[in-house]
């Protein structure tokens, strides 16, 4: 495993992600249910982050392609959804992140989104990585549930080959038997050695893949403890999905944090982050 001595910061829309700097947040809806819903969630998250002086990036999937079953909710279609995401982000004055599932989507998404995200299932797909890297946009690379953290360096190098160094690496749990995930907090420290900002995904890490048979289950009650643990290790950012009524969410409800609980997660993570980063990571 190659280590890099110089740590890279990734800045976008006034938000800076840096392993040694104050924690920032990437949060929002799992998938685009409506413009009003995204605006409501985004406004609440921005207010909470602003009160803490924390950076905030709004996230929402324009096209949730990786559904368990054919009938799973995907959203209104990629380009209509991207236009809504961009419009809401401009209205709130925050950067926006969305994921892409095919190489051809990268250039389209780059016209509207500030950060492109590569889903964990696709983190080794060379053409996906290259297409996102070539846009010049920051790329949030999610660690595959099937990969050891040190194996992510090969994926990082693929993006680097395009000349793009605006890379975030996100931990989102590792497959543990059938229908379960476990988080190895050592992976946060391992991936920090690559020199890029490391993000912890608190809500996807508590998924129970395929746990409902037709859809993914989850244990949202563990999202906050894991977020606190990641902050104690030291990360550049925390990612989570939230919804006003997660039991009625159209996508990933069982692992989604209730919007009313988001302020507590934000406060606790910021407090732990501040304490930990008094010492150099």
C-alpha cells in the first residue's frame, strides 16, 4: 500500500473537506421524492449546520438505479431530477451531490451537480471512474461493501490518471455474511493514508441488504453511535440520509435517520470532532 505524505483538501462551494480540518456534512434525501421534500430537508439541514459553523453539502440521488427489485422507486428520471436538484441547491445557496450509474451519465450530471458520487457497487468500474474523473468535478468514491480498505487505492489511482485530484473516499460498511454489514473503524485510518479526505456514511452502514426481501432493510438506531465512533477516529466528513417520516420514505427508509434527530447527530459529531482534532491525526 502506497502512502502519500501530502494531504489533499477538497473545496467546493465554500465547503472544505480535509482530514485534519473541521468536519463537514453531506446529507439529504436518499432519492428525489419531490422538489418540496428536498427543499424542506435541505433548509432544515442548512440551518442546523450553519448554527454549528459546519460545512454542508446537500445530497440526493437523481436516479436510484441500484434497487433490490424491479419495482423499487427510482425518481422522475435523471435529467428532470438533476434540474430540480440544481434549482433547490441554488435556492439554498449550497453545493449539491448526486450519484451516477453509467459512464454516459457523468457529463450530464456534471452540468448540474457540484460533486459526482460513484456508488459502492460500482467502485471498481474503470470506465465509470475515468468518466467522472474527466469531468474535473470532485468525485466521492464509495468503498465497495466487498473490498478491503487498502484495495481502494487502485480505484483512487484510476481517477488520478485523469489528472483529477479532487477525490473523497467514503466508508459505508463491509459485507458480513448474508444480509448484513459491519463497520471496521480501522478502514478510516487506512484510507486516510492515501492523502485524500475520508468520509463516513452513517446511514448506509446500517443497512441490511435485501433484508425485506423486495427491498433493503436497516437499523437506523445505530447510525448515530457509528457516526460518533467515526468522529472519534477522525474524518473529514460525515454522510447521512434523512427524511421527515423515514417509515414512509420511498427509498431506504429503514436505515434513514429521522429529520428531527439530525440536529443531535450534527451537534454530537461536531463536539467529538473538535476534541479529537485538538491533537494532530
